[in-house]
C-alpha cells in the first residue's frame, strides 16, 4: 500500500511538472516537447537537482539554470532558492531558451547553445535532445494527431 501511495505521488508530481513545462513553453513560444526533452535530459524532471561545474558555476533545478544567470534574475526578484520551484524554473529555462532561439534562429544549434558554447558539445547536446524529443513525439503521436518532425540535427558549420 505504501508503494502504491508513493507511485501515485510520483505520478502526480510528474504531471504537475509537465503542466508547468507546457504552460512555460506556451508563454515563451517554445515547443513543449522540446522544453520537456531538455528538462528530462538536464534533471530527469527533478526540481531539486543541482550540479557543480568545473568552472565553479552551478546548475539549478528542473531545467538546470546556470548560476551565471542569477544576477540578471535578481533584477526580476528571482533568487537561487526560487529556482527549486519547478514552475519558476520551467519559466526561466524556457525564457533563456527563447532568447537563444531569437538570437541564433530556430535551429538545433540554438538548442545546443542552451547547454554549451563549444560547437562540438553543442552538437552532442542537440543530438541528445533530438533523440529525447523523438521519443516523446512517438508517445504523443499515439494520443494526438501527428505533427511534422523537425529536421535531423546536422553538424554545425556544415553546408
């Protein structure tokens, strides 16, 4: 019985996070499956996740918001601790992603830039997110009408 209650709680939490991601993605005009793919890759949907990077920065929460953004977020009243709220984190993460897409265009390079500056690391990240996106898309297609798939990521700088 305890296991059933635990699993039900997990399911309800995952559903709540999914709603936050969907709402944030809609607000920032980002594909919700893309935003969810990033959250799954970054934290496995764990809003309490943290990661210390080799450069001393920290990635925080559901979409692993890097601490380099904290001074800018502070101007909006958002603190490090607030990034452990899944909904706040989803809105911040999709906001950052939208800024990158606006700067680099709706490309897999932009998706890769969410995680890395180095072109090779961007490519690997984009490929991983694309794979996760495809998996989510296949699941979504079972329940909704089909939507066109994005193009396969190509090597950055390739013609």
